């Protein structure tokens, strides 16, 4: 067995109810008006099986989360994981959602529903099915995963578990986590366009054109949209065409032209969520004083699994996963002894 995935007691219920309710799993469904995604809330033991990651992280950000958990080891923001679909798990998830949800939240037009699995036999069956998962992948929450794992090194550490929302790979979609830059590295807009033409075929597009290949990009600059296509005559075209679009974007435009040597720490770099498109993308750039913005082709789930299986990493903030989880549906104690001398007010 590669992973230990367990039912858990909702920390909020353990405080409000005496005796506290038994440990359970929670079915979690998200409806955004277009797509319905159904997954499972569970506790995943850390240090037992490697949860596969696909992005680099900002170390300082992960350490901040670790410090917060040391101060208050209650998680209310689940890490989003996914696994190759198993039909038997999906069947139980959907059977549980036939009855009314135990809790419903409406946030920004998105409905979040949760069902506690109350039947002990169903909990036991689910536990056995979860043992058959060979690979767990991180979708969203790389920093929180690392932060929780850091607790294993603490002298206050007990068995450490992570609050996770697990989804079959068929229930998720991936958008690009797009890029912008606050300046043009000394170029004028026209000079920047001329520089791009050394590497790309550049043409005005009038609107955002979604890239269909990793070698294509949409660019917004000086209130105009452009389409970029990496030139087939580029000496490294064959090699570059095998890369993810975000890697090509960073290698040529950010590294060579914009002189961004450290994409993780250069304050000029702006990460733009994949759900910001068209006029919303333009408005975001203008209101945040971003000089140029780029949209790239998102990677698919199969490529993410391939990258993670090989132990490779994309840059931080390269993927924007759908569905988007919300906080506070359940609360989970990660398993580290609290310091009684301080007041805990922060949850992660």
C-alpha cells in the first residue's frame, strides 16, 4: 500500500458535540453552472507514500504556512489531489449525493456541497478502495503540502496528516496560469515587437486567440492583442516544440528578451489566473500596471501525470485547476501538539 488515506473527525464537530462523532469521509461536490465535480475529503498520512508534484514552489511561502500550522495546527483549506479514476470509488461518491447535502455554500456563483458518509460499512468499503490507489498527484496546494510535510521534522510532531480533497482525474480541468511583466526591459512597445519577430511570427489579432499548440501565444500590449507563433526556422524548434508552452514562454521571452533570470523571485513578474480572459484579462493588466501579458496553451492532465511521474517540475504557478475549492467546509487537526502558551487564531 503506497498511501494511507483515512477518515477523520471534523474538528468543528469534535468541539461542539459530546461525545464527538466518529471519523468519517466527506463527499465534496462543486457546481459552477457549467461543470459538476465530485470528490472526497479525507486525511492523507504524510511520510507514507510520495504524493507526486508537478510545480516548483516558493520556499518562503511554504515556510510561512509551516509557521502558521505550528501556531495553530487546524487546516480548513484542503489540498486538491487527483488520482487515475476508479469507478468503484465514483459509484460510492454519487450514491451518497442522492440525499440532500449536509452543508451548502454559495460563493461567487459557485455552489459547494458536502455530505458526511455516515454508514460505517460504507466508510470501511471506501477505506479498502482507497488502498488501491497507486498514484496521488497534487493539483492545487503545492505550498500547503510542503508546509504540512515540514511538520514531520518538529519535535512536537505526532503522526501528521493532510486535509485533502481527492478527485478522479476525469473530474478536473486545467487552465493556464498566465504571465505578465510590469516593464519591457527598456524597450518601447514597437521595439519589443521587433525583438519578438526574431523568434516569432507576430500578427495583430484584434482579440484574444486561445493558443492551440505549445508554440503559440496570445499577447496583450499597449491595449492590443497579438498572436505569436514560434518560427519553424528557429534552430531549436524541434526541441522547444516538445516543451510545455509556459517553458517556451519563459525560456525565450522572459529570460532572453525581458531579462528575467529568476521567474520565482523577480518582482516584475505577474501571475494571472487562468479564469481571467478577454476583457477581464485586459482590465486586470491595466489596473495592475502590467506592461505586457501572455496567454499560453494549458497542459492537460495526462501531461501533468507524465511530468510528475518523471520527477520533473514546471515553474511555480503554471497551472490553474478547476474546480476551485473553498475553505471552511470541514476542519482538520494535522497532528502536532499545540502550544498552550499562545492563542491560536489562524487556520491554513
